[in-house]
């Protein structure tokens, strides 16, 4: 039985929403389990927040990007990373600043911001070349591993003295942690499959390139774990976790997600993303770094401006034809 475009749209949109739900729940379970295991091994809360939680909230992007590239949709893979990095700064930090003014000292943020900008530079290089090869992927992931090792060895993550956030409060034993970890990974795998397929079908029906769907809908969905984590941290006035999570996630998104995706299968660059989408990612990242190193705080008013800028960017992808040409 053939389905009408409307019926296909409803089914694909439903798949996108359910896939996002599974990604969010899977990300939560994976983070809870990872934090519990890390604490049991004696890692500090600051190190956990800036590395494990940053990586954990980027896991949905990882599964989605790898899955999309393997299925022949590189535009979703790359668009997801570009869009997530824009969303993390403009939407997540902006919304968080509305709840709590964000402040950070330049000396505490310097190393992490420099690494984020280095990762952004590598991203631009790969996009200008036209492909993220196996070799480039290995280099990217190697840089990330070296940086995390350096952070751990030098204990350079002292943004502030955060209290334990009890992220894994529902986990009390190692057996439960393993169960949560397995359940989280399965949810991430299934959720990413549904999200990719649903997004591709939805984009086809409404006539929007897959890369733009990845840049907006998929990126927004996979950034929800960062949003929920940062809002929760804002309520506990944990500035170190907020800044560490966003800066770390943007670095992980590039070096880990694109790096691992390219290692599994070379990632071709979709031309539609090399225009304003690419330079918007650069502009937001560089602007954020300069702002934090000079001004050092994001007020509630600035938060509203950032959220409005993100909404305008997303709307432009659908309303301005030349952006998707």
C-alpha cells in the first residue's frame, strides 16, 4: 500500500521525535553510569565534568554522525557537528545565562578555549580540502586523547570548586551502572537510526537538503543533553560545569565525532555546508572565545540576544533560498 506524502511526513516526523527521545534518555543513562564508574575509580568531580560529561553529552552526536555517514548521508554527519557547535554556544549558553549569569576567568579558560579554536581550525581545513580522510581522522582523535591526558596529568581543570552534582544518584552499585551503560548505548544506537532515517525522509518530502536538516533539526535534538545538563548546573550555580561542558563538548564534537566518523569511513564534505554555515560556526566559536577572554561574563540580556540569534540562524536556513543552494 502506497502512502501519501502527508502520511509519510507524519511517520517520519514521529520517527524523528521518538529517535530524539531515545537519544536524550540514552545520553542520560550513559552519563549517569560513566560518572558513577569514574567516581568509583577516584577521578575528581572537575575532571569528570570537563571530560566525561562533555563526552557523554556528545554521545548522541557521535552515534548519529557515524550512523548517517555509514548510510551514505555525510551531509547529516557534518551538518550535525556544525549545527551542534552553534547551538551549544548560542542556544545552550544563551538559555543558561537567562537562568544564571555565566562568568569565567581568562586564566582558567585559556587552555580549553585554545583547544576548541584549534579544533575549529582543523574543521575548516578538512572542509576546505573536501574530505576528512582516515589519516586526518586519526590525527584529530590523537590530538584529543593527548589533550585529555595532559589535562588529567596536570590537573588543569580547576575552573572552580564544584560540589558533586549527584548525576548518578539512582545508581548505587557497579552492576546497576553496567546495566545503565548497556541500556544507554542501545537507546543511542536505536535512537540515532530512527533520527537519521526520519530526518532524511522528512527533508526529502519538504524539499530541504539533508545537510540543512542535519544542521538544524538533528543538531538541535542532539544538543538537548547539553542544554538539560547546563540548566541543571545553573540551578546549582555550578559555573565550572557549565563552561567546561560547552567548551569540552564543542572540542569533542570536532575531534572525536568527526575524527571517529572519518576513521570508520572517510567523511565527504557536502558543498552546501561550506558557505555561510561553515563561517557561522567559525564566527560563533571565535566570538565566544574572545568574549570570554576579554569580557568574561554572559549576562541575562546577552543570553536573550544569543537565543534570538540562534532562532534567526535556523529560520534563515529555511527562508533564505541561497543559503541552501
